[in-house]
């Protein structure tokens, strides 16, 4: 379907296709197999200016916004969900600075992120704080003009690969979620180290790692916004980034559908192409329709964010939940259409199915999304 | 440094079919692309510009629509571009093309090096680069797989030829033809694409280059295409079966029968 994308968005798409065809396709299976971070592809992405699109022009970006980020993430995800999330997690990590950072913080960090000179990551999750982000245990204690961090963050995308981290920690544990604050922590800060790198089911090209803080002293000026605003920073960040996960899901699903269509055209059984069978045609039709609906909702959410609307919570969650459920279903069906070949590592669809699963889980499970959606709907209904 | 890259717009040969009746290319609906070998020439020039400073100017001779490959080159990082286009240039063979391109290089002035792809995938002649060097009376290094050193005075490059690698040094200005071994061309950048959309691309015609109609296009081309033909497809062949010894002796007999010498 033609979404009447403007010239800039079409240019982003073309760049991603070129990166995908020339740089990702040849090595995606190897990165998946070896659990290997795509450092050299991040360099290509940096050189092609894709890290600039979510950063305003005054900080070295091209300031194209959420829709542009969604288009880039979707297009890269068609080739590899793991590489795409390694890219998009930079936007997630930068979001707290973009949304709530001081002028000095923006001036210091955003240009390095726009150029791709440094990578970024967002650190909220802990072993006991997943869906219940209020369960964060990492402490930040003020000590003169420093904060001292102690605790462990878990499952941090781009962990160990990024140089700049936005970290949520408690400054006032007695106040629960209202006692959380957001900080910028740079790689190399004494007391900051990396724990184990996870061995994952999918998106294996992406790095997922523990961040360990042991009496890690950071300058007080690295506090984002004010003490006690950490939970709000985190929630705002996720509201803005969810269309990115939706876009990743749409891209993975599209990649799987493309493979299924290609295979169904080539594969013959009973003397005819298998795409002539109605049972298979109905599957393809549903896959295509669901993807288009997911894409339309994703673009609508991203487009709404770009208008500056504050009313993005519900539609962001809807896009994320719908697109990720579609990605799971479509990739399972793609494996089914490729049959025995689909189950083999030699063909890319089983990887896409493994990659799709995480989109239902991370940046807020789909169960959490549904409760966010319902709460927003109930609130709206009361207002009427 | 002032570098020039000469590129050519060609039909995407992966998509081209041959009309079996007429023996000509079916170009309808075939996308036009930058000659793939030229992307290595462009990358090499940009690589050395990034290292030494200066600018990369991309030129192409062709019809008005050839401008699109120049915009593509700018999106990849070229500084500017010139379209060499005039009805009087149409139908040029490699000699007339080289004569015209050489005039454009002279018009640009103070050029340190002209980079070509090793050949174009449509004509496959590999003549234009060397012929431009001859027209300019500059040294040329063809089939360059690696540029070892480039300074304001000299270039040292490796030529990959059938017999091995030749290391050649030349004084600037120089003409190079580049192999795909030389580099990995960069992906276009978003800023490059934004710049390429807005770029003003001057068009240079016959009078701009100080040439006459006798030296260019069909009139200036000593080569005449008499006929284009498709070779007959191979037919038949024989299949023999037997042990290795039997087959070897049978093959030797057949070769002798076909008029081989013993």
C-alpha cells in the first residue's frame, strides 16, 4: 500500500534497502548463529546518517522524528530483527535525554549519538523489576556533587556495546516509584562494569547484557530532570518508543511474508505451484492483510507522536500489541508455508519466527500493553 | 586535491534480454543504473579526498536523463557533478567519447586524477579510460586493484593483471581505471540524498567544451557498427558412456577425426 511517504522517508527506505541487501543479507545467518553484535553494520548505519533522524538539527541530527524512525526500523527489520533493534535501541537510550534532558546534557551527548561515534542504551529492567518497573532496587545516593550508584540492571539491549547509558535508579526508596530518578552513565566510569551476555532465542545479533554498578560515582549534573522524576522519564520514554517496537514487528512480518510468497511461487507439489492451492492462498491473504493493518496503526501512532500530541499512550500501546501479535502469527504461518524447509536453519523464516517472539515481550509485555490500553479507554469514557 | 570520476549510465544487465530475431537489446522497462564498476572508482576517489582533502567532481556524457546517476553519485558523497550532454555527442564510439570527456577534464582545469571503472557493463570495451589518458597525454594506470600511495605529486598503485600484480608509480595528473578489489563502495547517506535533490547540475555542450561537431558523436567516430548478430546457440553434442580408459581413447579418436594434430 502507498502511504504517500515524503521524499525524506523514501530516501530513508532506499538507504535501508541498500544496507539490507549489501550488508545485512550476506551475514545475518552468521550473526544469528554466533550471537555476534553487528559492529561493522552499525558503522555503515552511522555513515548513512540513520542515527541522525531522531535527533534535532541543533544537536547534529536531521530531526525527522518518530515516523522516520519507524520507517527505518521497519525496513531494517525486514532483513534482520536483531540488527534493527541494535539500531533502534539507540533511540530508546537517547529518548530520556531528548525528552527531559537539560540543554547542557543535550549539547554534550546528542551530537555524539547523531554521528554514531557513540552508541546508547536504556537501562530500566532488573531481575525483580520487569513489568512492575516500580520494583527497581538499584540505588543512587547523593554525595556532595556526585551520586553513588549500586545495583544490577538486567537484559539491557546494547549493553556492553554502547558507551552512553540512561539508567533508572532509586534516590528515595521510601517513596517507591516516586523515589526513582534517571541518570546518564558513561562507559569507563569507575565502578561500572558489564555482567554476563545473554544467549537468546532470537534477535541474537543484538547484545543483551547485565550492567553492574558497584559504588559507581557519577557527577550530579548527570541527573536527568529532577530527583523523583525517574519513573516519569521511563514511562514517557516507553510511550515514545513503542511505535519503534511495532515497526520492528511489522518489518519482521513483512520479511517473512516476502519469503513465503517467493517460496510458494517456486515450490511445486502435485504438479502445480503451491500458491495455486486455496488453503495456502487464504493464509497468504490473511498475512498480507494483518501486516497492512499493523503498518497503518504503527504509522498512525508514529505520526501522532510527531504532531507533538500528549495523547499517545493508548495508540502507542495499541500499535505495539497489535503489530507484535501479527508478527508472531505471520512468522509462524511463514514457517508453515515453507514446510520442512521453513523449519531448517538454511532458510531464514525460522529465525524470523524466533526474532518475532521478543516483540510481544520487551518494552512492556503485551499483557501490560493491554492493561494500559484498557485503563486509557476507561478514563476516556469517564471524561465523556 | 581535485579528483574527477567519469561514470556511465547503463541498463541493468541483470534485467536485460536479447531480442532473438533482431539480435538487439530489449531495453524497454529495463532500469538504468550507474555502471557498477564506476561505483568503485567513485569510492576510491572519495576515499583519497577524505584522506587528503579536496573535492570529487563526477562527470558523465549522455542524454539529459543520465543526470540521475550524477545525483546518485552526490548522494554517495561526491561534491559536485557536471552533465556533458548535446545532440552533437550522440552516437559516439569510445574514441569520440574519450575526446569529449578529455575536453571536459581540460575545461575543469588543474585536475590531479581522473578515475574510471575498469569497464562499462553494456559495451564492455574498457577503452574509454585509457583513451581519455591518451587524449590528455597523461600517464594511465589501468586495472588498479589497490592504490598504495597518493600524494600531490605521485601515485603508487597495484595493477591486477593475468600474470600477477604489477606495482606502478606515475606522476600526477594521472588517469586510473579501478577494479572492484579496490574497496567497498559506501552506502548513500541521508544528508547526501537531501543534498543531491537540491544540487544544481550544470550541463556542458559542444560550445562549452570548445569542440566542433566533426570531432564528436557519430561524425567524430571512426568505428562503424556494420552488423550486430547473436551467435547460433550450441546444438546437440554427443554423450558417450564407458570406463575411464574407454572414454579417454574414444575422446582422443574423436579429436583426431575433427582435424586435430597428433
